[in-house]
C-alpha cells in the first residue's frame, strides 16, 4: 500500500469538505490560477496556430506552394513565356512530394468603367486548376467554365474590386492592356470572391488562360509559369530545393532555363511575420506557467504550515522527510489536476464556441480575417497538458523542502 498517497487523498478529501480551514481560500486561488493559466495557454495556441494557418492558406491559394517560371522573368506580372509539355508535367509528377501541377498566365491590365478605372492583374487558368480555395471564398456566382465555347469572356473578380468599380454579378467590364498595339477585351462577371486578404483581393481577376494567351500571341503550350502543390507543407522547403536543382538543368523547347521558387521566397515578409508569432506563443506559455506555478507554490506553503502539527506527529512516529514530502507532492498533483480539468473545460469551451459562432470579430483591413481563427489540434492539447503538469510538479519540489525545517518537539505544540 502507498501510505503517502493514502494520506494525501485523505487530506485532499478532508480539505474539500472542511471549508473553514485557513488554507481553503489559498487552495481555491491556486486551483483557479492553474485553470486560468491553462485556459489562456489553450486559447493562445489555438488562436496563433489558426491565424498562421488561415493566412498561409490565403497566400498559397493565390500562388500555390511552388512556382516555376523562366530564369529571364523579372519581378513584374508580365512573365517571359515557357513551354509546358507533357515531358515537364510527368517529370514534376514523378516527384513523390508533389500532389498537383497547374499552368497559369498572368497579365496586367486596366479595368475601365463609365466612372472609374483600376489597375489589376488577370490570372489565366486552365482545366487543370484546383478551385478548392476560390470555391471556399466565393460569395456570389460560380467558378469559370474553361470548356465554355461561347463568345462570353468569363471572369471572377473580388468583392474589393466590385465595390471600388460599382460592379455586380452579371455585369460587363472592359479591360485595356498596355502593349503594342493597345488591346481591349470585354469580360462578364460570373463570380465574386472575398478572402479579406486585401493585398491580393484588390489585384487579382481570374479568367480563362486561352484569352490571355491569344492577347499575347502565344502558342497553345506557352504559359507564364507552372504552379506546384505539395502533399505536405512541412516538407515544402526540401521539395522546393530539390525542384530548383532539377529544373535548373532542364531546358524547354524555347531554350528557357526554369527558375523555381517556393511561396516563402516569393512572399518573404509575410512568412517572416508569421514566424515571429511563434515567439508570442512562447512568451504567453512561459508567463502563464510561471504565474500558475507561483500561485500553487503559495498554496502549498500555506497547506504545509497549516499541517505543521500533522507533520510533527508523522516525524515522531518515524516518518522520514522524503516520505512526508511525497505526501504534499501527491496533494499538489491532485490540486494541479483539478485546476487543469477546469482549465481544459474553460479553454476548449471558448475555442469551440469561437470556431463555430465567430463571437470575437476582427477588422479584415488590419488582420486579413473577419473573426478570430481557431485551430483545434489534439496533439497540441496533449502536449500543453503534459507540459503544464510536469513543470508545475517540478516547481512544487522546492517548497516541499520546508518539511525538513519542521521539528517534532515544536510542531506538536503548534496551533
């Protein structure tokens, strides 16, 4: 029989029943500190992870994981064409880390209405395009049917562009392209999307790649570049590096060497900013664990002082300091466990409510999101609970040494 555990259980159950003890308020504060600290840690991790995931998905939705263009292309949206062949496609898909390959054409233009004009970038897509991201963010209409043989030039614009130019679903608009000679095309709005990522919403209009290819006078296999989607985002850096060396030795029928960049290289400021958020998480976790730990230390010290008489009696009966310390460490574990239970209930309840009902709103112009995002990852919850329990118990070891300072002769007379 574990005597120390038995005594700790009796103390724990007795203190729960006896609300008149001096230690009772301190115990409640300690349990509350653990509960509040863990709840804040759960919320902070779920929010930061959710925020990073949402922003990352928006950037990737517009530009994929990896882009392959000509080495001669500049940083503008007017790329030198490359030839997309079955050989190149099969070479890319033979890589086990690659999930999808899709070609694209980008071309800057100016939308002109009766009252306003706006500079935009048309992104031409083909039948191999993955519409998952835009279907998720489509608020009106439908996606483009690239197999449509009608004379209508379909286009999907953002809510941002629609509001600026006073356009709505089904309206027509004319886009002018600055080239020699200047050309114009009339488009019909078949869909309106909204991602709240203003940097891209104010810029991109989606249309059929064949329209832009015709404007450029390109042959059917010529495109601005190729977008590559990988199966595992965590392996993106390695996949991009492997593709870089593989593509740099490849030459298409136009004589182009191909240039490979990951989405992190294309948007370094955004991904560096997202990486900095990890530091915020660690600061919150450390502060909350320290605050929770100190409240538990104060509670344990009060319990030990209140149980001085009991400690003296146990010592007089031959109990060693280590054995008595184990009693209070077991008791600490019970109190920490109770606090963690309430912390999990509170933290998870907040996260579930926010995830389903978007109670806390955000300004999309500042945060790129309309509500506080939540990502509930079971592994993070397990790690948070295990980490909190271990750190809190380690912090209890030092105050438990107070037991050694208590002598039987004085403590038995202690009131």
